[in-house]
C-alpha cells in the first residue's frame, strides 16, 4: 500500500502543490508563533534575573491590613533590622515611580507606560550594583539625575547636559551626571530608566513619608535565598511577606501579559489552518472524482473499502507530513522575523536565541500538519472507498451526483440558527464565536442552491460583455455546485472575518467618537497621557492666561458614609462651578453657588439614596488602601444636578480636603477650561505654549472625539495584517480549483478549440468562472461578517452602528482581482493544450 501511495502522490504532484503550500503556510504560522513565544519567554526570564542581580529576597506588602487596620510599610527602621539578620549581606530600600524623559526635540522618549524613575543607592565607592555606571557619577540632590545608556542615546544627551524630566506632572530641568547600563524590562520594551538620589526619590515616589515600596536583601555567601527568606519572614509584622528569588522569577514568568502576543498569533494561525482545510478537502474531492474508475478497478481486483480509504488517507498523511516539515522550517524564519521586527520597534535587543529543534514546537507542527490534512481528506476518502467495483466497467458518463436536498435543508437550518444567535447575541463574544461559524457553515452549504439563480441573473450581462465565453463560464460554475461551494467556502470564511472586524471596529470607533464628545465637560480639557499625571499647579497657570472664562482642576476623593456606603466625589473649584461659569451642569434642585459650604450630588445618586437639598452627609475619607482615616465629611447637600461623568457622581469643593487631606484626595485627573466666546482655538494654543509639557494633552470636543475614534486604528491594522495570510490561502484555493479543472477538462477544452474558440477565449472562460466563484464567496462573506460585526456592538448602551460601505465594496472588488489572478496560471496551461491530443483523449 505504501508503494501505491508514493506512486499516486508522485503522479499527481502538481495537483498536490497548492494544498501542500496552504498547509505549509498554516504550519509555519503555528510553529513560528510557538518558537517566538518560547524565545520571548526565555528572553524575559533572562532579563528578569539580570535586572536585579543583588536580590535574594524581597519584602513587600501583601495587601492585608495589619492589626491596627492600616497597611504596614517598609521603612528605614525595618531596613536596618533586616540588614542585621544572620545571612544578610546587604539590604536595600526600593523606590520607584513614573518619570518621563523629554528628548532635545521636545518629544517624549519611549512609551509612557515604560517610563520608570528609581532610587540610586551608592555603596562606599559611589557605585550602585543594580545600575553600574559607564560614564560620569551618580546623582546628588534634586537637580541631578542619571540615565540608562539606551535612553540617553535616544534623547540625544551626554553627561553634563541639561535634561528635561517630567515627574508628578511637573517639568523639571536637571543635570545629567551619569550614564549606566541596566537589564530592565522597561528598557527592553522601549522605555526609560531615570535614577534619582535617595532623598529626591523618597520625596517623589515614597508611598508614605519615610516608607519604601519594598525592601530587597542580598544573601551572604553560604546562605541560600530560601533560608534567608525564612529568617526574614519571622522578623516581619503582619501584612508583609518575604519572597525568595526563585519565587519572584516564577511569578514574573507566570505573568499573563507574556502569553498574550503568542496566543493572538496562534489564534490567527489556527484560522489559517482552518481555511487550508477547505483547499485540501476540495483537492481530494476533485481527485477522488477523477480517480473513480481507478478506485473501482482496485475494488474489482480484490481491494476492500478499508484498503481504498487507507490509501487515500495515506496520500493525505504523506502530503501533510512533507508540508509540515517544510512549514516548520519556514516557521523558524517566521519566528526570527517576529523577533527582529518587535525588537527593532521597542528597545535594545534581548539575547534570546531561538531553539529550532525544541521538541514541543516541532512535534506540534508535525501533528497539526498531518492532522489537518488527514481530517480534511477524510470525507473525500470515504466517498472514494464507496465507489462500487462495477463502476470500473463504465466508459461513458460519470455517475449522477447525489441529491442536494439534505444539504439544502442542513444549510437552511444552520443559517437560521446562526442568524438567530447573531441577532440575540447582545455583544456576547461567546455567542458570536458560535453564531458566526454556524452561519458561515450554513451559507457554504447553500452555495449549490444559490449558484444557479446567480448564474441566471448574470447570464444576460455577461453575454453582452463577453459573449458565449461568459455563458460557458456560468455553465461551468453550475456544473458541479459542490465544488463551487468548496472553492467559494474558503474565501467566504476569509472575507467574513475581515468584514466582521471592519464593521465592528468602525462601529466602536463611531461610538467612542460620539461618547467622547458628549462627555466633554467644557470647551477645553487638559489631561495627561496614560501613566502620567497633571501637575497640581496646572490650573493656576492656565487661569492667568487671556481668553479664560473659568478653570478648575478635578481630583477624585472617596468617603465612607455613616450608613456604610461609599461616596465618590469630584473635587473642584467652587468658584468655577458656581454661577454657571463652567457651563457644563444643569441644576435640578438647590444651587451650585453654595457649593463652597456643601456638597452637590447627581440626580441618579440623589434618587438612589433619597437625598434632597438640606440633607447632611457625614463620613470619613478613604485612603488608597480603602481604609477610612483621611479628611472628615460633614456637609449638607446644596444642589442636585445633571452633568457629564467627568463631573460626578458628586461635587466637593477643594476646601473640604484642606491640610493633610489634600494629599489623600488623589492627583489631579484633569483641568477643565471654559473659554471666552470665540476664543477657544486661540486659548488652546496659549495653553500648550504656557505649559510646554509633552505629557499633557489639550483637547476641544472635536479633538476628544477624534482621539477616541483613532484608538482603534492600530488594532485594525494588526488584524488586517494577520488576516491577510488567510486571504492569501483563500486565493490559493481558487487557483487550485481552476488548475485542477484544466486537468479534468482537457477533452472539453480541445473540443472548444476545434469548433473555433481561440487561446484567448479559453483563458477568458476560466477567468470569468474564477471571478464569479470569487465574487460569490466574497458576497456571502460580507453578508455574514457584516451581520457579525453589527451584532458584536449592538448590545452596548449608546452604540452607533457604522457600516463602512466603501471598505466592504473594496473587499468585494478585491475578490474579483483574486479571481483574475487565480485564473492566470490555469488559463495559460489550458491555452497550451494541443487540440489534437485533447480531442483524442
């Protein structure tokens, strides 16, 4: 049997080329994703170990309050006590927080999410083992910093230069005294590390006065980290834990963010393999039909149905194994390309060599390639084994195709179920993940029923455009509707995914645009980029500018009321909010002019608690740990209002958090500005010039809407890039069908040539047939994908359904281009068929 399989594959090698290529691409995506994820994890683990070479044990808070009801802190007293433990060579207090580096050209260096500020802890020789200096010296005093080498190079700075740093919302001009090397995850991700002296770092980043974020210890020679961790744990108060180095590395390795990219790549690799299965199944279906007499002869000479089944499956396994091996080799290149692209786009390269012979990716590639090919070929193999031996005696016409009745009923049922699931999904992704495949499967099953009506509609226009050649092409489309369905099915899946993504993200973008503009409280809003903050004196600086009618900073404060409920408030300037100067609120009861002596609540909050003007609210402010103990609240309700979420659900005057409570009120989240009539545009430019801070964003309503809408653009680009692989495989499916059709229709092509159809006419017939099949698949895909995209967002409150008709039309026309390109090669081969040989077959 093995020799029979080898001969069959060798004989039909050209027919197996495109299916093997499709499986190769899918396996390359899978193996490349696995190898890259493995390399990424190894590099991250190596970086984690190298980032803090002096850490044997780390002491940090568990989040559980101590006996006093407050969260314990790691302070200088605890640091001294731990450093005196047996087996501890050194102890270090760690301080860290966001610190942003501004380049010479005024732009932010690196992503804001990876801008780290740290404390420089020198030893007796002025060196910090965690941040070894390569140039200069460590920082001393608030006017000096040191930078990592990668950040200094990107910012264009050298030792001795004045450097702009943004910390706690304030722009500082400091002197660069040193440059150091560091193996830090922030730098590897393209970020920056800025080192401050101990006193300055404590002022900027200490969680509480005199406290550290954590304490790390270095084990003395001969003491293992686990032993030291046990000793440290016995000396700690409740609420603190001692974590040995091995556990720290294990926790970092288990971080969920590490696997996100690899998982996303594997999802799209699985989609590519799923589309490849259409191509493989179609190929074996056509081969089984072409070999019907051969299989019947095998049955006639004694081969059992199982023998024929195993022979066809053996061919599939052989093709899948060869494609899987080649795909794994290509996957090594894919993994290397991913590593190069992502490394170049973020930070300095992290040494993480690929393991091309890693057993898990290799075995997975082989198993996936063989399994997908064999599974796709099983049904065609089963049909081939069902050929009766008597069919070997037939020399005239092929057996009649089975009825489409059961297929049509199954397609109608599946389409109805899929449409029902999408209609009532309500934005539930789990329901959508089931409904879309069911709908696609139903539509593909219905293609044999849909093809003849489509042919009748297109017959007249195609006759006028291309004459008899168009009519012949339509007849070929309807001749074998099952083959047409299998060919169109791959494109249907691809276009459906692209259309669903396009419609969903377009609708989400439009929804975000509308919500952002509706929630814009005033003419202008000043906010910080993610992971940064607005300076405490920003509102004061803006208030001095011309064209300003009213301005207030907004902070958040939470209070535990006497009844046990929690009141979230926006802390604002009462003068700016009162007398309608801000113009963003509608008063339903009471007056905002009295906000300085009370509190205002939104209509929804008042209805929930039954509050009215005159009711008194009492409670205590909650700390960051959620423990009452800050400023007290004992104020009457002076107004009930409606307004945007940024000014709710309650308003509190700044004076309510005077003294020590100011720090507990939280950082400034935004600054709201109302411009004088006609001065919005001018004021926006004045604010930008006055603040001169690249981390602050000054927006009007249009800016807010555009920013919210544009946030989906990068995601759409990434999804398009990944889905383009599946579209390419779908195009291979059309090309494969047309190429195999040439082998089947040699005699037919010869007869057409004999009655006067020239070479160009033969190519035209195949081209029109390919385009019609491609457009049929694309049309069904757009229909299903558009419905899924609408269903994905329709369950959201205030959702805006935006169908990008221009993009969907482009997809439809792109399918026509795919049809033309897919027919080029088969058309050339068909035109080269000698008339005499074709007629003689």
